[in-house]
C-alpha cells in the first residue's frame, strides 16, 4: 500500500513538473513573440519635451513631379517609429515602381489617377488582347498582348494601404497634380531591419537636388549663429534602382534578354528621377472609373475574409454621407480601420479624417493604443498637446501642409480657426482607440458625481455641469459654447 502511494505521489510530482515546464515554455514563447513585435518601439525612447509643427526638409525634383521628405531622424518621428513623404505628381506623371521595408498608408489630398500593386503569388487577372490576322486558320482566335495584376482607381479623399515589401506604381490620369501623403510605420513588426526607412526602387533613380529648403535651413542656422552641416543624405550622389547592383551579364541571362536591354534596366543614364512623364498617356487595361466606384460603394463585409489576391487596398474617407460622427455646426469625423478595410489588420495601421467648421472644437482626448500623425489638409487651427507630467509640450497654430505627431497617451485638443480646419490622422494601430474627456461616452461622463466633487473640490451642481453640459454631443463640439449658472445655453 505504501509502495502504491509512493508511486502515485511520484507520478503526480512528475506530471506536475511536466505541466509546469510546458506552461513555462509556452509562456516564454509567447513572451518572446510579443517581445519581437514590440522590439522596435522599445528601442526608441520617447523623451519628448517640446513638439513642433513639422514641414518637409528634403525636396527631390523629377521630370514630372516632386518628392518631399520629412526628417525621419527628428526625435518626434523616432519616438513614434514612423516616417513621412509627400508626392506631387503632375498630369501624365508616373511614379515608378518601388517598395519599402515598412507598411505605408497613403492619403490622396488632391487629384485622381490609378495605381497597381504587385501581390506575390497572385495571377495576372487583367488581360488586353487583339485579333490575330496571321492566317485564315488563326482567324477568330484571340492572342493576349499583355497580362498584369489588378489596377485600382483612386480619387481625392482615398486612403490606400500598401504592406511592407509590396511593389507598387501610381499614375496621374487627371488634369490637376496629384498630391499624396504617405506615412510609413518603420517600427512595425513586418520590418525586421533597423528602424530606418529603406526604399527599394525597381526603376529610375533619385538624384538629391535640394534647393530652396536647403537654402532656408542654411539661413536659419546662420541667424542663430550655428554652423551649417550638410546632412548625410545630401552628401550622397543619389539612390539607384536595385538592378544597378547586379552584374549586367547575369541580369541579361536571368531575364533572357540582351545585355543592352539589361543595361537599360539599370537606368545608368536615366536622370528623369522617380516620377516620369508619359507623353501619350499610359495605355493599360482597367475597368471604367464609374463602375469601380459603384462596386466600392456597394461592397460590404459579409463575414467572409477577403482573399489575398482580391483584397481591397482603398477606402474613401472624405464622403460626408459616411461620417461616423457628425455635428451640424461643428463638423464630422470618419475612421477607416481593420473593420471596414481588412488589409489594415495586416498593416496594423488606421486613419481618421476630421473636418471642423469655423472655430469648432474636437474634444480633448488621448489615444490608448497608438501614436497619431496629424497632417493638415486644409485651413488652419490650434492644437494643444499635454504630456504625462501635466506640462504642455505643444500649443501652437498649424496650417495646411504641416504635420504634428501626437505620442500615445498624450492628451490633445484641436480647435479650428476662421478658415475651418481639416486633417487626416495616421495611427499606428489597426483598431486605434481614443478616449474623450468630455461629451457623450467620455471619461467624465463615466465617473460618479462624488468622484468629480472630491477630485476638483467643486459642488454637485458644478460636477453635473461638467458631466452633462455638452448634452448628446460626441467628440465634435459647436463653437462658442457656454452655459450660464442657470443651465441655459448661450453662444
């Protein structure tokens, strides 16, 4: 009997140890996986004491457009683990194929056109063909002239998502320049390199020719008595495409073409830049714009996951009829996230577009799980940002074309100026959550009156006004809103 009990106890101890080791191993693997996902964001320490409204500091001119880069080595960008670029593409301008080590969200600020993305492993589902006239036996047969992957139209107000490593190109088929702002999440887990943004061009080259921006920077440095040091990127001769690094003969053999053609792939004598002009227009097969727009409006999520090859890359967030939050005299907000654009779950990014009417307010709030890159698309306004120590880190006016980074958890308030205020906010989470301090569904509305009374040493009546004075308004508030002690509204 004793032997049986001893054997049972031994088995129990051994079994318990196995379970303990198994659970510890599983937990360790989960912790390692989570640690790998967070490694880049932990590398950048957010010691942000003063934020600024930022503008591009590097300008690269091409044959049919301009590429402008914000300084990714700026401490705000390093804190958020992001980079930003603005493309200006002239009519009949083609942004040559490229990819990067980080996922990107692109907002079309102006213009229209179409683009293509190369999704690995997917078929060339678009075909252009013509009737063969070689012989009577071949008459009636169709011979494909070109095959390529899907092409998407885009227009003003569109958000376009490109995963890391996905090659893509863009063409302006409109009559006005296309202005597109791209934000790259360099700290995303899809980037297994360092946190520097790396662009890989499949065609063309970028020659660094900083002009007025460099001159302005030099002048500013002289005014404050500091020597001007040319940045490292301006000391380089430029960025060549990836084919320029291969041996010509090997490249010719790989493609089955002549060495002359292989040299053209390397673009050695091509100084047009990364945006080139297509003189007679780009001739590609694509669906009519109206038909694609109708399909986009009618398409909804039906519970089935989109397949990789047919996944949507585009969502329009400028349509006022599809606003998520609307106040008649205040403005509106529209969000796109992993719920209405599933590819964003892969990118782990999302976007918000806000339109504030003259002097309207966006309620003070904080982002629980994301940094926010706020780009001003129209008008002017005032942004205030407060850090964890209760000290203001930014309080200033912003205008069209400027960018402000709001770190995660920092409280922010936006107010439109006399011209109104429109912005798009790129966020580093596919399901970014914000918590407003005031209004319906806010932090104050969720707290008991007695908590507010004791926290701020106020009366019950004052606590009620703090909670309910904004009534049913959510996030977007009408301007010049005040209430008298009797509780009546006045403007």
